[in-house]
């Protein structure tokens, strides 16, 4: 890939998994990218992750700029919001999903960032409009929600809040497009936007099937990864229904949709797991038994497989001159 400078200075507030991944995306197209967190420990871990992510992409020829070292040389870290925001053209917040915390971050960003800067949030569920409440200029706040792992999955949801300007929405979408992402423009600020609403509808039904003993976690996952996922890479759920015919779709939906689970039972099942400390990969148990496995190694193996699969899908799209259609 060839390098393209899109931004002079960009910044990410929050140095967790997603913050690190988005920091790498921005660094690939910025002269300078600042990663901000309150503690030196989190910044040190973030830089280690950045290096691994850059090396992963470089192995597949997906890292512009010559080498991981050249990309990482453009990244600096700081615990100062003023230092991160000053002179930045594009700033993305990626702190935990807490409305009060996010509002505090944006209040500080509004104080220190240039008046022309786009202020983006990577929230996966909180309303953009609520995050921007109380700001002097809420029109420059926009959603930019990535899917884990952000540096591999091609899409980003660019969501308009109630007071986000058309210019801010357009600029954010264009910046991500120039950085190699596929922006999906979400024009209504609904909870969970588009991807998470679709994802959680599927996951809720999967948890319900598991809770009711219909199938094992492995078989439920295989139904998705080997049954649904291959089809969804060539046509999404609505296009597939058109191809198969809406008359049959209506007949099946008329019966099946009435039998799908509500939210209460699967949520109780999930709550019980959380209360038992079965919190997933890092805890050793979740829906699966992960005991004895190294969490970082598991994630790296999955990332490597996802890069390969994503490249295959994108090549298929290019060969057929298929252009993804933005939402809205």
C-alpha cells in the first residue's frame, strides 16, 4: 500500500484496545498522531499493542509508509488533554462507555481543540446527542464507531447526532475513506446505531438457544461462522431476501418471527455468568472454557485469520467492481 497524508495532526483520547487500534489507523495517514491516557502504564501497554498491530498488517502488505518503525515514529503519547488536542484536526474519544466520563472528555476537548477540529466518539451504544449536550458547539461532534479489531475490519459507522452539522458528517466520512475505511453513514442517532443492533439481535437469540439447551455454544457459533457468515460476505440479509424472493420470506417470517426470544431470559442467563465471574477469555471461562490459554496469543491468532479472510472478501468485491452502499 502507498502512504497518503490525510491529516497533519490527529489524536486519540483513551488507550485501550480500541484506542490503540484506531491510533494505528490515524497514524497511517497523519504526520503526527498523539495517543492520550491518564496513566503511563496504559500508554506503555498501548504502544506495545500498536507495535504488534503494525507488524501484523505489515506481514500482509497492508501497512503504508515503509515499515512498522516508520509508522510508530509518528505516534507520541501524553497524559495531557491540552497537549493531545492542541492543533489537532481530528480527535477521537475512545474511553469507557460511561456518559458522564465522555461528557467530561468532550468538555475538555472543546476547551483545548482548534475551532475547526472534528470531535469524534467511538461509542458503541450511547447517543451522540447526549454526549454532545452542554457543549458550545455540538455541531462538530460526530460518531465514529469501529468494529473490533478496528485496524482490520473495513467499516466504520459515522453517525450524526441531533445537532451534528452536515459538514462535520461529510468531513468525518471523507477522512475515514481517505484512511482506507468504508464509512457507513448513519443519519439517525438510534441506540446501538446499525452494526450493534444487528449484532445484538443475533447474539440475543444465540444466548437464548444456549440457555434453553437447544444446541452447544460451539454448534451455535458454527451455524453463524460456516452457515450465515459465508453468505453474508456476498450479500447482506436484505439483499439475500430479495434474491430468494419476498413471498417466501413473508411466509417464513410470519411464523418464525413470532417464536424468537425476548430479552428477559437470555439476559438472566448472561447475568448469572457475570455474577459467577465467568467473564470470558481473560477470566478463563465465559461461554467457552479458555483455561490454560494465553489471551494475547488467542487474539493474535484470530486477528491473523481475520486479516486473511477480510482480504479475500475485499479482493472478491474488487474483482466484481462491487462498491458498498453507504447507509442513509
